[in-house]
C-alpha cells in the first residue's frame, strides 16, 4: 500500500501523533538526564562541602620498630606512587590531584608540664608552599645537645601564630619534650597559613591551631600544638618512644564524581583499604576516610529522590503511552475504511496490519528520533533510559497500531452491532479485575508496613497497581449510579437528559482508554502537587526550626545595651527579643545543660503566624525530655536559681533539638548578659551584622533559600512541577482526543436525532450530558487517588532529605492545585463537546446519515 | 419385493451424486446465525442454491430476507454456521484463513452498494484497480484494459470524488475484476443510481459476464435489473422461495416463467398472495394426479351437532 499517500491523507492525525510522541520521548529521555545531572551536582556539592579529612583518602601507618621509620622524602614518594598504582579503577577518576604526605607525633608532652602542654613534631611534604614565615625563618637542620647524660637531637621547628598567641611560644625558645626519650625543639620561626581556607588544612588543623582538650573530671584545658620541622628534621625523627604516624593523603576531586558510580566507589574504598593493608611489611597500613559515610548519606537521599522520580516518571510514561494509544486509536479509526477495503479486496492480515504500523511509524519514528536527539541538549549523563525510553514509546505506538488493526481485521467483515446489545462481562475478566484490586490493596498494606528502602520491585509497582485498581473499579461501577439518574430522567418530560445519560451509560468500550489515561494523569499530577506542596511547607517549617525567629543574632560575647537600642532603632525592625544562652550546671554535680533565658511571651509574639511555636512560660522552666521528671531543680547560672519544671519540649526552634536543655524566663537572671537577639521586621541581615560585628546573623528567609537551593531538593521540586504540568496537558489532550475518536459515531447519532426534531441547542446539551458523567467521575476518582497516594505511600517514601532533615508527613490538604486541575479538565471537556457539536452542525445531514448507514 | 442383503450393501456403498453436482456455486441447507451478546438472529435458515459457471443471476428479496448475508458468505467475508457452501470447488466452511485470503484474491470479486465503500477516495481510478493486484503481489498492467472494458477508460487518472456515481460504480466493477476472478458478487450495485446510470452499470456487469466468462451474482431490488438476467432467485425468510427463468421466445420476445422452489426434502413455499386468495392456512389438502399435484384448502369439517 502507498504509505506516503496514506500519510498525506491523514496528515492532521499524524501531526497530533508526532507532537505527542515527540513530547513523550523528550520527557522520558530528557527528564532522567536532567535529574541525573543534578544528582551528580548534589554529590559533587556534598563531597566539596564535606571537610577534606572526611572526604579524602588517607593512608596511615604507625611504625613500631626503628626499621620502619621513614627518614627521607623519597621513601614517602615511593609509597605514594604505590598507593596510586593499587588504586581501584572506580576511584581513579576521583583521585586526580597530587596529594601530600605528613609525619606527625601526637601527645608529645613538654617536659615538666605535668601533661598540660604538648608540642608535637610535624613534617609536611609541601610545607614550603603552604605557609608563610611571619617571624624568624623556616626550620633547617637541627643539632644535638647533651641532656641528662645523653646526646639528644635538637629539632629546629616553626610554630603557628595561634600557638604563639595561645601558648606563648616565641622564636628563640628551646623546649624539652618527652618524659623519657627526650628531644629538644628550638623555635626558629613563626608561620601562618598562606591560605587558611584551603581544604588542605582540614588534614592539618592541629598545625595551624592550638587544640584545647578538657579531660574528664579536670578543670583546666590541655593545650596541644604541632610544630613544623624540615626534611632534615624528618631524618632525625624516630618512632621509638613517640606516637609517630605517617600519612599519605589522596585528595578526592569532587568534579570527577558521578552519582551512578557511587556503589562502585563504595566498594572500591573497601577494596583499597584491604589492598593497602596488604602492602605492609611490618606495621599495618590503614585507610582512614569518611567517604563511605558521606556516600551512604548521599545514597539515602538519592534513593528517596529516585523512588519519587520513579513513581512520577513511571506515571508520566504510562500516561504518555495512554495518550499516544488514544491518538493511534484515532488514526486507526481514520484508516479503517482503507484497511477494510484492502482486507476485503485480498489484503492479508500482515499487509493490513503492516500498513497501519507503517503509517503510525511514519509519525512516531521521526518523532522518537527527534525527541531522542533533542534530549541530548539536556545536560546530563547518558543513561540506559535515554535510549530505552524513546524506543519503548515508538514500539508501543507501532505495536498498538498493528495489534489493534490485526485484531479488528482478523475476520474480513467486521461489523460491530454494539447498537443492538450491551456487552456482557466474562467471568474470567471479573476474576482478573478482582485479583488486580486485591493485589493493589495488599501491596499498599505491605508498602505502609515495610517502606521502600529495600527497593522491592513489587512494592514499587504498588502505586501503578492502585491506579489500575481505581480505574477498574471506576469502569466497572460507573454505569450503576448513572442508571439511577437515567431512571430519574426517564420520568421527567425532557428527552435530552434521558437520551444523553442513556448514551453515557451505554458508552462503547473505546471509552475505557480515556479513563485509563485520565485517571493516572490526574492521580499522579495531584500526587506530585501534594508531595511538592508537602515539601514546600516542610521546608518552611525546617527553616523556622533552624532559626527560630525571622532574624536571629547570636554573639559569643555580650551585646551591649547601646547596640541593642541601635538595633531597635533600625528602620524596619518591629520587635527585638533579648535572650541569653549559656552552658549551665544542673544541680551540684558535673551535669551540664544548655540553657536559654528569654522572654517567652515576647518570643511567642514574633513567632505569630510561623509554623513553629514555643509553649507559654511565665516562671519555672521548660526542659528537654532528658531532664524530665525532676520537679523542682537548681541550676548554677550567674547565681544559684531554683526552678520548677513547667513543661517538657522535644526541641526549641532555632536553638536545641536534642540533648539536655532548659528554657527559663529572662527575669530569672539577676543581670542578664544578652548574647542573642530575636528580631522581627524587614531589616537587612547585613546592616545587623555591621552593627554587631561579633554577632552571627541568621535569617529564616536565608535558611529557607539555602534549603531550597540544594541541588537535589531543587531537582525534585522542579521535576514534580514539570511532571504535573506535563500530566495536566496530557489529560487535556486525552479529553480532546477521546472526543474526536467518538466523533463520527456521535455525529451519526446526533444527525439521526436531528431528523427526529432535535434542535442544535438540544444536540449540544446531549453531547455534553453524554461525555460529562465519565469525565466528572474520572476527575473525582483521580483527585481522590492523588490525595490518597501520599498517605498510602507516606511512610514508605522518606522525603526528609529535601526538607532540611524534617520528615515530610503532614501533607496539608491544599486543594487549590488539585481542584484547579480537575475543574480545568471538566471545563475543557464541556467546551470540547460544545465545539464538537458546533462543527458537526455544519455537516450535511443527509451525507452523515448515508455514509454512516449500516448494511 | 424386498431387496436382498447384497443389494442393500451395494446401495449403501454406491456414491450418491452430490447436491448440485459440479455446479459453480452450491449452497446446501446453508445456515447463518448471528449471535451478538445473547441475541440470536437467524439470517439464513437452510438455503439451497445452485448456480452454474458463466451464469448471470439476480437474487431478489425483501429487506432482511438474508440476501446480503448470502453474498457475504459467498464472498468469503463471512463464515456460515452450518450447511454446505462451495464455490469453484472450494468449501467455504472448511477453509482456513490462508485459503480464505487466496479465495478472496483470485476466485471472487465483489461490489458493495455504497460507492463510497468500494473505492478509496484519495486514489485515482487506475490506482484503485491496481490495489487488489498489488495486494496479491501481481503487477498492475491490466488496469486500463479493465477500465476500458467497463467503459470508464477516460476516468483512469481521475480521483474518485471527480467522478459521477455511475462512473464510480463501474470503476468498482473494474476493481472487482482486477485479479481475474471466476465469480463477481454485487450487492445492489445500482441501488444508489438513477435508471439511466443503472443501465450503464448493469451493461458493464453483463459485459464482464459475456466477454470474460465470469459468473455474476447480483443482489437487487431493482425490477429493471431483475428483468435483464437469465435467472432470478427469490429469497424469503432466509430460504430460496422462487425462481424466474427467462428465455427468448420464437418471435424474439422474452418469456419469463416463475417457478416455486422445491427443496431436497420436498418443501415448497407457496406464494403469499396465492395462499391468501384461497384463505389457505395451517393445513392444505394435496392430491396426486398423473402429471401434477393439486393443492386445495382444507375442507371445513362438519360439526357434530
């Protein structure tokens, strides 16, 4: 058959099919790409923002015998090369930059300080590039000295500015280290980091900063610093009598990270650790890295994102395929005459089905290729679905066309007499439908009970099953209420309601497909809208939880009263609540708790309208669950204060979420040293920061935008919006297409009734009445399904990582978007019906009836 | 005299001449029941029909008498429920899908009443004729020849909507003839045409019958058509009820004789007007005479009182 000619004749239908297939292919291939690229971005960001000591790979060893001591740079280099050689393939793209090596001692006490001061020795392979000498010079070769009858090495060292300040170390000082196996250090220079913000220093923070440790039960802090020694110093550094360890740092380059490779990287880290341990000849090498933990956290967030995306993308694909099937239905209906003639004139089933498939392919294949091609404009890695998606769309469209034509033309004469008798449902079909419904319900129960964490494919199919079950029940049950209306209408005098509803109740089986399209379209889009809304409101809640006020200023030192009045005077400031936070002694023992003294009533006022609140408190204290059940207790804060427990709170917005904490009225303190301001008003955080240089200014809006700005969160919300819009459009197309598919038959019926005296206005009402019940019912069921799905899946899908860590559970029933979707759909259906009768009115009555004659 | 056992055996094994013998179309006790979700319609109720090769036969009957069903069965588009239907030696009941396709491709051609249904509007006349040839995998060289035969050679390159109804129907005849079938079935081919155009269309059919030797079966309501064929078969209630034979008389005039059809078990349909004229109902009396059978209305039984 002449496919090109057939295609030209049915150009309009093919154009519709082309557009539908193109959009479906583009969405199915493009969305996963865009999402994967944002997953990658999220991974990179999470790797880049994690401290380097956590993300990077560090191979360490503690030499236990003098033979294992490394004295030269070359020995370090040799091992560094070795690590890079045995690096598993999955880690290679991540470890690209050159790392550094270090040798450090820990807990090296200054002789005679009673374990209060420690000066460790440290060697960095690239110290000369990392530090600037602000005083003195870089350390060089050391010397020796006699001490307690032995010759001991004297290391030339440099110390950080921090150590100079905190520990009073000065150039020229000589310190004896060790309680036995003494060494001496000669301070020859003071250094500062060339770039203190460099991730590099995350590995060597103890060199830049003095570490203060408060041992359990002690009142004073131990001070630790690590000094820098030279290469010559390294040669003299012995492990004997020291806690000496060597480190090789292999930095992770986040730019090479890919979310797809995460499981491999995880395995590769374990493998690398194992292989590195095998390299040791004496003391074992061990791998230190927080990478698996980082990746684990990322995978948890990613898993949820993927599940949600699977659900909505699956729904989108199903709906797109349904709409395409509707368009194919329209096309094969239009082709029916040609194919019937061809079949009757000796066309084999293969020829006839092949022609239908070829005509469909003429629209779908170019559309698939175009969609596939366009999807490459979307940034992101190429996933299997990018190839598979368009192929599935094309195959389904062509296959459906061929199958439908083959089925209807199996016998050459295919005259349906659906006008004579209504179809009776077979027992087999009923059984199958009951099975589907039962499976869907059982699946929903299991999903609620188990959750989706296991990635159980059966549970992933539950939403699909629920949708299908709802569609089946709708299809099976909708005629019953309708027949009731028919009975009522039959009593009335008007003919149109009776006729319209009767026709609706006897709708041909072709009306199954619109239901199967509309229902998931509405269901998934409402689901997406509800989830998206839930995430949005939880994000808002999380931002309030984080900050606790529109603007919060915290300072380590007291904010002077003058500054406070300046803040009050700032333009836009409506209210300022003063608070003091501190760590207080509970009772008389060593028990400590965080405490805040604040005017709770005022605070409650500025939280008015926010999704968080603080219980009222006029005297006594609110305590955390860990401090519950103490009745009246005493705290030491400036003075001894006796407090009665007035309530238990799980968390205090903006301040504490766990541990021991106490909220007391500000009046409890005799002389409050205000270090926290809670501010309401339209004032820029920058001007506050200028006013209070020591303060840290946090604003709820900034916190919210920070949560929203997370790539993963942004993608999930953005994808939900795209899917909602796409599904809404598909639903509208489905309504229009189903109107057009049934057009010929309806036109015939209406024409026939017009010969009996049906007016145009009545004809319009008839068409609307015929179509509306199905659309309305489907819209209602779809709406219900979409609202129900989040509750059915709620415990299974954990969206906490998109909402600033808070579980998204309280799906507020904001019915605006869902109702707008359903109402829009119904409105389009009605408009379509009116337009349709308006068009068919223009046709010649005689021609319609004659061509439509059944023989 | 009672037959002997050997005579009975010989009689039993002797092959009976099949009904209709080697006629071109044989329908024997043909039954077609439509079942649509619980509703049964008996369209053919044991129809017998024999048509020889090269005949031009018209089938007439009231609406719903089963004409179109018979034609659909004969054209291989529909499968009878029971009975025998044989065309050109092919059994229409036992054919599988492949045989049926071959049958439609090379044995039978047909024409529907609605011109719009016979032809594809976006193809030219020639392309329409070539379509069945191409479907059968043959080359479409004969198309113009066929169009000339039915008298519409001048329409070869016109699209269907550019032709008159008569021209369209004649193109449809050419389409039916495309694969050189042995049989053409036409379902009211002139139903939508005026008498003059009908004449042209019928001429085309007759030409095909005479020149190509094709058997032609026409279902019609049109008395004009019925008058022009050698044999007219009447169908009533899914059975053949009458036959009209026409032959040329001695002076060249056409003599038409109408016969009632006697089926193989001896059933006969009396014309309805005969029955009502003599008020025959339920029972009649038959009397065998030397050269005919007499049919009388049932005698009024004298009442006992």
